[in-house]
C-alpha cells in the first residue's frame, strides 16, 4: 500500500503561479481598463485639437469669459483625473511591471531547476543525449559523466557538504538514467509509472513554501480568513452597490426616484416650465453626495441662476461650487429627457433641452426671444436685451453700424470675428425630404417595423437661397437598399462625420454637440416614441463661401453637371419607431422636432404623414411547374389511385373527338327528320293570303 505525506513547495514550482494568478486577477482588468481610457482620452484629445485648430485664429479676438479665472482654477483642481500620470495609472503601470518580473522570475526558476528535483525523471536529459541516440552513444555519454561525477574522482577538499551531496546525487541520477535506458525492468517502470523505481508514495503538496506555513502559519490563516470572509465580500458588495446606485444614463437611483415621484404628483394645470425643472434638479442626490448635505437645495438653485445670468460672486467658494454644480447638470438633464420620453411628456423633454442649451451657453432661460444673440461671443447682455433683433438671420441682414448697436460691440475686429463665427459655427437645417420606410418594402404596410428617414441640408445663417426639392436629384434624397442597409438600416447615419465640440466658453469642461429628435403625435402633441440622440452629421457645408453655396444651389436647381458644380452635402437622420405601424391602412399625421443640444436657433420643426397601405400582391406563375403524368404511365396509374389529376393519352383524345363528331352528325340528321313536321297549333298558324281584287 502506498504511503501518503504532505510536502511543501520548497523548490518554488507552484506557489509563484499561485501568487501570479492572484496578482493578475486584480491588476490585469484594472490595467486594461486604464490603458483603454488613456488611449481613448489621448485619441479624443488629438481629434479635438485637430478640429479646433482652425478656430484658434477665428476666436483670437473673443473676449475672455467672465468666469475665466475660476474656470482655470476648477479645471486644474478637478480635472486631474484626465492626466496621463495620475495615481491610478501609476498603480496600474506598477502592476504591469510586477507581473512582468514575476513571469521572468518563474521562467528563471524553471530554467534553473533540476529535472529530477522538479519531480520529472528524463534519462535523456540527465545523460545529455537525444532520444534517438543509439546504444553505443548512450554508453559513451554514460562513461564520460561517470568519470566526471564519480565521488572518488572528484576533489572534495574545497567543497562544502551541500556541494558534495549534490555531486553524489548527480552520480546516482546518472546511473539510474543509464539503467533506465538499458535495463528492461527499469525501462518498463519508466514507461508505465514515469519513474525508474516503479510505484512511489503519493505526495500531497501545499503550494506555499515551508517557512511561510510553519513559522507564520497563524498570520497566514488570519490573512486567508480576512481575505475570504471580509475583503472580497466587501469589494464585491461595494461594486454591486455602485452599479445598482446609478441608471444607464448615469444619474443616481434616488435622483431618478425623485423625478418619478415629482411627475406622479405633478398637477396637469401647472406648466412644466424650465423653472420648475431647475427646482427638481436642485434636490438631486448627486448634489447631496457632492457637498455632503452642507448645501441646501435653495442655495444650489440660486447658484444655477447666478451662472445663467453670468453674475460673479466675490466668494471664491461659491464660484467653485457653482462650477461643480453646472458640470453635473448635463448628466441630470439627460436623465430627465430619458424619463420624460418614457412618460411621453413633451413639455418635460423640451424644457430639459432648453435648460441644457442655456447651461452650455450660460444664457437666461426666461428671456427666450434673445437667446440666439446672447449665445454669441463678445456681446453685451444689456445691449442685446434692448434691441428688437431676435434671430441670427435678421442680425446678418443689418448694416455693420446696426450690428454694433445690437450686439453692443464697438471694436471692429471683435465684430468681424463674431460675424465670421456665426457663419462658420451655427448649422441651420433645411428640410429636403421626410418619409417613412420599411426595410425590404416599397410601401408602409400595417403592423410593420418602420423608421423615419429625414434628409436635410446643413447651411450657414449667412447662406441665402434654398434648393428646389422638386428638381433635386433623386439619388440624394432616397436611400438605396443594399444588403448592408437591410442588416443595419442606421449604418448610413452612423457613417457620417462626428459632430464637433460645441463653443461653450463659460461651461466647466467641453461639450460634445448632438441632435435630439422627437416624434410627436399631431393630434395631441404627445411623444409617439422616445427621444433619439444623434452624434453624427456632416457640417462641411458651413465651410462653403457665399459664391460656392450659390453656384451649388443653381447647379442643383438646373441639374447642371452636379459632379463638377455641386459641393453641398445632404445630411441624414433616421428615427427608429419602437411601435409597429398602425394596423389599419390610412394616413396618420405626425410632427417632428429636431433640437441642437447646445445652440439656439438651429432647430427644425415640421409635420409628416405616414401613409399605411396593404402591399400589392403580384401573381407569379411557376416556371418550373410539374405537369400531370400521362394516364397510361406508371406515374399516371399511381396518381389515379391517389385521386390526383392525370393527362389523357393521345389515342383516347382522338377517340373522344371521333365519338363527339359522330354524335354531332347524328344529332344533325335527327334535326333534319324533325324539321318537316309542323309543330305550330291552329292559333299559331299563319292565315292564308287571298288575292286582292281590282276594281
């Protein structure tokens, strides 16, 4: 019976792998996540630098934001997490080097571990020969090694006891290796059991060094107890609570619960205004966590209005808190838009978008008529409020002196930079065509999954004239269905260029522009589907000069050499409908509202009709239809037994035709025989005619 005993990993064969696994379990995921975020951050930074390189000369004459100094302080203090070398990244880089050196250490230990010490007996390796060596070569290597490591041949005068023991063990291994290759019994043991001695005792190993277990076993036991009983459950619980504490939109679950309660308790007669939503936002859980419940909702609300009015406080702490609050508002507003879409509250979604624009541009939410001009750089608030101009198009039509008065800009260079900025920055959407479509269908059938395709022309406020959509090339207005478009109908929208960063000089951080599209029911104005967000749209048309735009419009209207003269690019929005089309054919009216997330005056509002009709079914003849078998054939006999149709043979058809002709001739003869018989009655008989006498 084989004996069993416990052995320790004295030769470091297993425990380094154990330590490496524990380190890799923690370090590798965090390292990958950190490297991914670093690469993504660097790529986005490079893209933003490329996108904003052309704007540097354009905004050199812009006035600094009123809160410029506080913005600089805020960014330096709270944006350190975006730096390449922060504590988290340094920790992950250290983890990479740690794992690297552990791997190198394990490889070094394995490379310097004797084959017999490691538990693997390889006679060829011990003798230093190849597995295909002949018996003569085996004896030759054995003799050389025996002479070299024979205890009687080695000078032991300068060797330690450990070195002497090692040499003796090496000599024993050489003899065992030679016997394993020459002795039949030992060779059989090696093949069966992997050891020349045959069956050996069972050894149960502990993947830790002996000194760590015996000298500090109690401490190791405590460490395992704390790790398995407290540390790992605590980390998992904390991670799970953080995951469950926030929604997909990034807002706290308690904040989402607060918004839902506010909506449920909302009185229909009360206007869902931006002012009401700001009072909701000031009670968000994020601000309680951010300020540790030291800032009251009323104070938060006053700081929000202070930012929108561009008023600055002498208290630096208030200014810093103001920027911290404002930096969190876009996330909360996106959550409000998401909740408003679920409850189909159009007012809630539109008011949230209005606040989002006001936060981006730092303009009051109450003065809605002047927001297009207040968002411009270099303008004077008081001058804009006193003017009668409300839109960007009207401003550009004024003489230069009137523009100065309207905007409150006295410097010619600043006015020119502001006007140029308007023409290059603010995209105006012109509707070209909007229609509902179902992939693979020529019409919109009932109960189908459809989407709305919107073709728009992006133009500058300085561009005058619109193309005639009736003369517009059909290839630019209609989507061509391909296999890729059938697999992913929204691929063409995603393939458009990304929208650039919005000009938001007062906002703490950068603002990524996007469009928010709403599909409303025309009859009651409620949301028919949740709001859709788009981050891709080509703004290349804004770079066209007035002459280039005009020549492109003329080329499109006249359909004259479009490849050469047309430089306009048509943009596309595709709004997915989560609900199927109506079950009954007919015309259904909708209203589309497309909002820019950061700029005022760049929205689009228009009606659209969905025509639902039954698809036309065309009868198709089967070209490969199998004819009925002949009745005289075997297939015909089997078909007759099954009661199926068969094709009559040619002889039968001839006989049938002959019999039919004979029958017709006999019937004609009978008619001739009966034709001589007068079947008229006396009353029906014609009277005899008498000759008329002449007088």
